[in-house]
C-alpha cells in the first residue's frame, strides 16, 4: 500500500537533501502530487517519487541500502572469523587439557555480559539506543557511503526510525545478528578443533568441593540434554578433576557438553533475539510516518494540499444596478422646513460623545424637527406626513459611520420628492475617524443627484441653510 | 442500520448586509488571499462566487460568497406584498420562491435575489455582522427575509477586535430573533481558536454534516500544529547554529580581530535573516500582503539591532561579559515602537560599541596562548536576545501580525527564563560542538544535534504557549 516505508524513506531523504542543497525544481512533481487522491503525507511521497525519477540523488537511497547490506556482510564475515579464532584460542593446540570452566567462560562470558547490558538498557532507558555493535555497523556503513546524497539517505533512515523509537530494534537486531555470527564462528571453530584434534578436559579448584562442579555441569547441560545432547555423568565429572581422562567416551561427552552449552546459551538466544528484533522492526516500519512538523514538509503543505479551490462565479454580477434619483416639488412646496434623521437611533459607542453634541440638535423655531427614522412604520408615517406638509426645505441627517447602502439612498430619494429642496447633513462628519466611509457617502449622494455643495458636514452650515437665514445675517445677529 | 453518511459536501452561503466583510471571511476560511475582491467600499461584491474547502484531498465544504443586502426594508415589503389569490397564508420558503420568480427579482432586487437564491440552495448560511454598526431596523428586516429561506443561520460577529463595538446589543437583538448560536470571528485577525468555534457551532446547526465539519477541523488543526512545530524547530535550529558558531582568530593585531568580529556579526545576521525568511514562507507572509507591515520587522534595521547593547538592555538581558552600559550611551535606539517598527533612530556605533562586547573570547585559552589563536563566539546575551526576538516574531505571525501582540518589551515576564539564569541545556551543549553550527554552510547532522534541537524546540514551544496565554488574557 502506498506510501510504504520505502516511499517515506525516499521523501525523508529528499527533505534532508533539500535542507542542504535548497529547494529543488519541483513544479512538475507538485502538479502530479496534487492529483493524487491521498492525504498530505501521501502527496509528499508522490512528490519525492516523481522527483526521484529525474534527480540523481534518488539512486543514493538504493545505494545506501546496498551499502548497508554490504557493511553487514563484511561485519558478519569478520564476526565468523573472529568467532572461529576465539574458539581456537580457547581450546589451544591440544597439548594441554582444556579447562572446561575457563573455556566456557571465554566463549560465552563477553556475550553474556553484553546481553545483560542490552537487556538492562531495554528496561531502564526504553527509548535510548544502545548496542556498541549496532553503532559500529552504522559508523561503518556511513563511512562507506559517498558524501552528499548517500549520507542524506542514511540520516533519513535514522530520523524515520527514531521517530517511532525503532532505532533500538534496528540496532539491536544488527547487534544480535553480529553476535550470532561470532558465536556461529565459535561453534564452527569448536567443531573443527574437536574433529581434527584430541583434547582432554579438566576442571581445577583449590578450595571448592567436587560436588559443586558436578552440579554445575549437570545444570548447564540440562538444556542441551533436552534435545539429546549427551552430558558427562557424575562419575566422569568427578574423575576429570585435575587430570584429563583418556577415555574416548568421556572426551566425547565433554566436547558435546561444551558445544551444547555454546549453542544453547549463545547461538540460540542471539538467534531468537535477532528474529524478535527484526520482527518488531518490520512491524514497526509500518507505523513510520513522516513528521510533517519538520520545516521542510510544513512549507510544502500549502502547495501540495491547498486548503481550498475556487469554483468560480456561479451567478454573474448584473450589468447595471438600478439607482434611485432625487426628485422635488421645486417652487410648489410652501410648508415649514423639516429636519429628519435617518438611522440615527442606534447609539454606537464609538465617537458617541462627539456625536451626542450634534444629535439631536436644537433647531430654530421655524424649523419642524421630525426626529429620526428607523423602522418601516416610522418611514411610512413620515412619508405620509411629508406629502401633506410639502416643506420648502428638507434636511436629511445621516450617520456617516455606517456604510451607505441602496436602501438608505433610495429613502433619501423618496423623501426628496415631497419637498421643495432636499439636502443631506452628515452628522459629526468632522469627528468621523473612518474618512473612507465619508467618501463613499459623498460618492453615493452624488450619484443620487446631490452635488457636493448640497451635502453638509458641519452642523451650523446645515441648520443655517435649513432655517433659510443667510449665513452673514445670522452671524451678525 | 445506521443512516448512511452524507457524501456530498455541505453548502454554505456567506450572507450579510453590504460591507460587513463577507469576502474577507471567505478569504480567511479558504486560505486564499486572492479570492474575490475586498475593499472598504460598500457593495464591492456583486456576484456569487464559490470555493471548495478541502481536507486531506477531500472536498468537504462548498462556500459561496454573495453580494451584500442593501435594501432589506423594501425587499421585506415586497415579500409581504406577495399574497396570491386562493391561498390563505404562504410560509417563508414559498414566499421567497414566488418572489424569485417575480419580475422584481430581476430588476430592483436583483442583488438581493442572488443572495436569497443562493441561500435557498445552501444547507446553512453564515450571517456576517460588522459589530461596529448599531443594530438598526433594516438589519432586523434583513434577518427576517433571510429567515424566510428556512435555512439555519449562524451569525458571525466580525470586527470584534475593534476598540468600541455594539457586540452586546447585537447579541441581544439576535437572541430576540431566535438566533442563539453566535460565533465571534474577526475575519482579518481571527482568534487562535476562532475557526474551530465557527465550525463547531456550524456542526450544532447541521447535524448531518457533523462528520464532514469535524474532519475539516481535525485537518486544519493538524496543519496548524505542524506549522507551529516547524516554526519552533526553525528557531531552535537558528539558536543551535549560532550558539555553536565559533571563529578562530589570531590574537596578534587588533585589526585582524576586529575584522573577524565584523565578519561574525554579519554571518549571524545573515543566519537570522534566513530564519526570518523561512518563518515568513511558512506562515505565507508575502511582503505584498497588506498586513506585512504589522510584523515586528520593518526592514533592514531589524538586523542592525541584534548586536546593539541598548536592545538587550531594554529587555533586561545582560551581556555575559561586561556591562552594556558604556556602549549604550550613543545608541538611542527606538526598538519596535508599538510592536510595529524597528529602530527609528539609527544604531550609532552598534558594531564598534556593541559588537566588541557582543562577542567574547571563548574557549581554549591555554591553546590560544601557545598558538596565538583565539576563538570568538557569540555572547550569551545575543543568544537570549535572538531567542526572545524570534519568539516574538513567531507569536506575531501566528496571529497574522494583528493587534493583540504587545511590543517586545511586553514579553519580559513570559520569557524570564531567557533573561536570567543559565542558558538552556541544549544550547550549553551546542557551545561545545563547533560542528553543530550551520552558520558557515552545512551543519553535521547527527543524533546528538538532533536531540538537542528537539529539546530546545520543546522549550521554545512552551515559551510560545506562555506568551500566547499572556496575550489572550
């Protein structure tokens, strides 16, 4: 199933590669990845796969795999040889009898200690990666890689495994495999030596009673005995104290016991642990996910998985939008001038104080103040009253902090039809912080048919016009 | 057998009075800064335009931007005047259908008809409100008209971050109209969890699409987390790089040392700029973005200040060696006034004065005395300053640079650990690993460096969280 862990390895390698070399040209790869139906991670992998088909770095991933196996092979061979050699060294040339205690200790001692350390590490620091052999392999494999892409492939492998805490199984498995080679080498060495040389077996002591060795040999031999490996009986063990027996049967029993112990306590546990580690590694690799929080991926996500796509316009804009126009009775109107506010009821806290000084205003006696209009009912009643009164001048006060809309403008147009002349006063315009909206009011009113001169932005001017007193005269009075 | 889950994407219309920020909301939800046309001019959008929201390659939501309602009073009157003969009473949707088929829907009310048609075809509507506006009769009429479409409406309170709003009045008015699920969502500078609240509220109105909306939410949350982690990692890498950076210099001749100091300063500045660029790319900030100037980096002066003692003094950071007081005399630097600009004053003698103190003699004195070589490294104080500055930038970026982030001095309490005491352990470790530094080209990428990076990133994430909590309080 795509993406498998190899695909992720490729992607991770590319990420490290790009972190070093800069973003590669990926226009085509991104285009392909975006058509992939999967999630972000799958698309990252597709992008890497597509780019691998053109870039040279991709072969590094395969090369790294090959080299890893090669390094492993080298170490396995070295292990076999070393194991063989250690068996030879432990047994000697046959000139002297073999001390079984020292021989077993020499063959299994270090192995047992390292196994105990590994096991303890597993319990104490479950996430740390231990194992000297595993690290030796990594070191070797990395040194064998060419600089650049192959190192990236290595580091990629590393960071992927670290993310799932798989490094320990990985390195552990390698370590167990190497120990296995070493111990197999030892077994081969033992077999060869036992086949071609004659050895006598002894145990030695200064203070311990013979019974200790008898029990010890019996206990260690119990496990190999389960599969029929002969063990030296009590008689033979007792007789082997200090002087080697010449009896061929006894020698065969001792050599079988030695071999059986190395296999049962060396080869077998290492083989089982290696299988266990590699099984866990294999199943763990299925859980490997790319860390999308890495900067290299996070900056890709926008392009690979866009949050949205445009549908386009589904209902086109009308060519023209009906706008209202001012009308008027001109000279026919004779009623008293009227001041009315539009949508000035709702009190916005913003700039409220400044506005409160201007609205509601104190109007001259001759002016009729109609309050402010908000609801439909108010509008309807006022329009009816207006059509009866027919004022000479109508001043409509608006709140310039609101957005001018068609509804308000057409109301002004409706009102203007019942008056001799209609002008608009933008209340507290001077204190409005949103000068843009003020501009939109001016524009809207101009479209309505109100020239700039007919739009007041200060209270005195507006009220003077409404009262009909010439500005000069009022000022002197 | 459980009901089969809905596979079609949920259709949502964005409606509202003219000039309340419908297209801005579209842009924020689609992450598409080029969607439609946005201006403060009323009735900018006159058509219906859609966008699909995608999560993990799956289309989950279809959003439609509609023109603003402009004449709701007359429209309601028009609707109420529809009284066909022989029918006792029309319900809302029937009334709307009749209206949409009438000639008025193609003439005076063409814009409003588009809105109603789209809303009728949608599963829900987001009713965008500019809470700076007072609640007027026309708004109530508008909601009545929209309510006739018999589609769940979720009021979205926009511009809630404005200094003075009518939010409580709007809430009261909306609840009187039976709209109790309301969401605050500043379309230009949404709160961190704003989008989550919006979709969650929407899910309460649209139970059938809850799985879709939850999937979308989960995906967006995952993306945000990834981005945040990436940002923190970028900053951590910068700090590791700079902490590990060392330059060898022959101790003979002051001129040579001075030249090295200048070189080191330049390199560190370049490295920081690299980090800033990466952060900007990560958060998709382009210099052309309207809100780019809201960030705490105005221009080159951001760089100049790094080695300026005054910048550090203002944050209460002291140089590791030597007090900064002496050098600070000539450098009256106006650091990020109001969190917007950097240094209106020029950084006089930042290099000559601060630069000398900013780097200190480091490392192997014994070896140095033998070979005549010394090593220069970046001072602790500079590292601290870098950390605080980048954290500040990061928080500003996460809120798209808007409003709520206080100037860098305001961070003092949240970043105390960067001001006092020892440097964090990963940085101290980096000091001893010259090969970890990527300031001069490539860093040796290894297990240890990676671990230090992760640890430092975790630390920085905690700091960023603390800053954010303090900002939202």
